[in-house]
C-alpha cells in the first residue's frame, strides 16, 4: 500500500471537513481500499498523523543529503540550511498545518503528533553536535552537553510556531527569525557566554 496515497487522503479530509476522519473505515472508503490494506501500512489514524510530520522532515533531509554544497557546510550552516528548506517544505501543506494549529495546542503536538518527528530530528541534531565538537564549533561541557539536543528541539518548535503565525510577505520574518535563533544558539554553546552564565548562577545559588 502506498503511504503517500493514505497521507494525501487524510489531509484532503481535514481540508474539506475541518476535522480528522471519524474512523479508519471512513478514510478507507474515500481511498477505496480495504481496512486490512490500511492496517498493513498504519496501525491507526494517529500513526498517519505522525507520519505526515515525519515525512516533511525526511523529505527535507533527503534533499539536503544529495546537495554537495550542503555536505561541505559546518554544523551551524547545516542547521540553517535545514530550517530554510524545511519551511519551504511546510509551505506545500500550509493550509493543512494551519488547521492543526487551530485545533491543537503545540505542546500536545509535541507529545503526540510530533513524537516520531522529534525522535528523527534529535538523531539528526545529535550528529550535528558531534561534528561540532570535532570542529570546535561547539564546546563540550560536562552534564550540560547532553541537554543541547533538547534545546535544539525547542528551537525547532519555535521556528514552527513562528512560521505558523507569520503573515509577512514570502514569510521573510520567519527567515530572519531562523537566522537569529540559530546564530544565538551557536554563540551560546561555542563561546564562554554560557559558561559565564553558569558560573554566575552557581555563585548566586551558593550565596543563598
């Protein structure tokens, strides 16, 4: 069974009805497939939902990995390139994603709809972080380094939220927000700024 066929039918149902199909049966009737065919591909409608988000991520990453110029980028440049291209991919499904924005709060999306995407994104960012250690773009810090990936996930959610609310021409404000967010994050994890903040926090804590 073609996953894309099911994903497209699911999105069309949302666009035409403003809500998810009431059952797997209802979706299969539209696609004209047997439920057994559906369950041979997805375990539930929620799994289709998750796969839509994962597919947007995977299409972005697959395109980047075939780009020879991207392969020459450092970690910061690669993350910037990812966000810029990801937003371009999101545009293809903006109407569907805006419906999701209206009906669900993003923290809920984090726990449910975005879970498979989150895991794939974290794997991608973990590789960037490891590469950053080798090039001294990123400073490895005891106890703190393991949290970098979570910070970048929050950054990805920020980009998503910003883009969903962006009404500027060609979403130019999103591009600016991406650049500022990525630049700031790499400044923090590379320079002594974060170390200074941590030292100050320890000082204040021990004084209490």
